[in-house]
C-alpha cells in the first residue's frame, strides 16, 4: 500500500512540474494566464468504519486552475494592438460562416486582404453595430455582433449647405465708378463671365462642393451703393453672376455694426453643374459680427460645411472600444464598438490553445457589454497584455516540485528496502 501512496505523490509532483514548466514556457505569450495545480489527500474508509487510525492513501490532482489576474500592459506603436484593463474577453469568430465564438485576452491584431481585423490565427474580431454618425450602440447581443471590417471605399462627400462669411468693409469706400454692378461674357459665346472690376469695391472666394464631391468656386462681390449700405453679388465658377440668387443688400448702423444678420439662398440646378450631381441648394450667411469700420477690407471668417471625397487616413480606438475611421477630407465614420464578454465562472472555460477559450456548461452563458460599463474593463489601444507568469515565483515552485518528486522517490526506495528485508528473512 505504501508503494501506491508514494506513487500518487510522484504523479502529483510530476503534474506540478508540468504545470510550472508550461507557465515558464509561456512567460512571453500575450494574454496568457498562469495556472496552478491544486491537490487533495486520498482517504479510503468503509461506510461505518472509524478513521482515527487511517493513514491515508496519498494525494490526487483536484484541478489545474487558471489564475485570471491582470497582466502588465506593454505599449506598442500599432493602433490595432489591444489590451483590456480590467475584466472581460475579446470575442472572435473563427471564420465568416462560423457560429462558434472563441474568447481571448490576446489582442495582437492586423488586417487581412479583405480588410477584416483578425488575430494571428486568422480569427475575426467581433464588434457591436453602431450608428455610423453618432456611435450609439444598436445592439448588445453576440448574435447581432459583426466582424470588424475597415471600409475600402472613399469617405462620402458632403454637399455644401451653408457658407458663412464675416468681414469688415471699409467705411471710407466710395460708390464704384461704374454702376450698377456689371459683368460680361468674355469672349462672347464662351459661357465664361467676368465681373467688371470698376463696378465693385471688394471680392472674396470660397470653395464649395456638390453631391458628388466636385469642387466649385463661389465668389462674392461687395458693392457700396449708399452710405452704410452695400450689395453682395455672387458668382459660381465662371457662370453669369447673380444667376443663382441675389444680390443681397446689407446695411450697417452708425456704430459700424451690421443692423441685422443676413442669409440668402442660392440654387444651382444640375443642368448648370453639368456633371451628374444633384441640384445644389445652399445658404450664404452673413452673421452679426460683420462690420463697416474705417479700416481696410478684412475677412474675419469664411467657411462652408461641404466636404470632398476622402481616403482612409487613420483609425482610432477609444477606451470605450469605439472604432472610428478618419478620412483625408476631415470626415469620420464609426465602424463599431468592440464587444467585451465575461463569464460568471471563467475557470469553467475550456482551453483550446492560442491563449483562447470556448464556452462550457461550467462557465455559464456569456455576458456581453461595452468597455468601461458595469464590471467590464477599459480598452487600451496600442498596447498588449503581458503574460501573468512571474518567472521568479515559477522557478522557486520548480525547486519545490522537484524536491517533492525526489522525496516521494526516496519513500519508494525506503519501501523497497523494507520489502527486501522481509523477503530475505530465513
């Protein structure tokens, strides 16, 4: 019997050595969680027997438990390297047609040939669908989560709907030599119109955009018509001035401030755009900050809200897991919010390699949520979670396990010596 007792000790020590060796081997594995062996003693006593004199029959491995502690965050230069600071797992889909979900803390990610964000095993990162403009989550269910894919197309153009112009017009200006505001087609029949420079005082231009992202030049001509009174004439590209609206009269008070903010609409039909874009309707807004002081012509502010098409120029991932694409035209698009998953009993998860787990009956059903809410941790972009293995502690444990193995081997040797003595009795 004592042989069997010592043999269980050898098996347990060997298991402890294996677990410790595995920990040491994965000291540099991203997202790896160290394990520990837990043992229990073995007693065999009959149902009505007394245990006062029972010596026990050795030990047995009860469980190899993973310790889901927080690993150190190592920062990198890759935006797609992700780490979780706190509780939760990333969710991955093995392939685009699979309904299986695997969970991991390893967030070393890249992009495949189709633009999907994947890990080193080619598994697809799952995100919660969001509104592209506001970023509001539309569903917090794994069933409706989708693989994260970077957009392949250009950033959508935005047609101009408002032009805002604030300026100072010189109070000392006089009425132009040529009145009224004049222009001519030059040369005749060319469709190119030029304003007569002797019929206006000042001019300024701003670039605007149609529904296809084509750029057009809007020019505003300022004509002093009376004391404290000006006209604003407009011209789109080289087309006939005031063809699409205007002119607009603005007046200033004796204090040099505009008497009332002004806004007028210009409508450019698609036939004038002549490029397949939709009819362009936009307002020209002159705010209350416009002035007429005794100083040179000056533009305080001149802007418009349209956008040309853009190319994908960057990707940002916030602490809340919101993935946002940035384009060269200044526009942004929200692509999704990284899904975080937790379990009531993470130790019930089944290990499948590559620092990944799958759901089991013991783990419970997955709890899905957003980073930074409830018990879920925050997401750190440009960082990876290091292994939780403490090499110093593991090396000490290796010595202890080795000592235990040698001690049990010594007990077997002693038992053999006793057996030999009994056999050799004459």
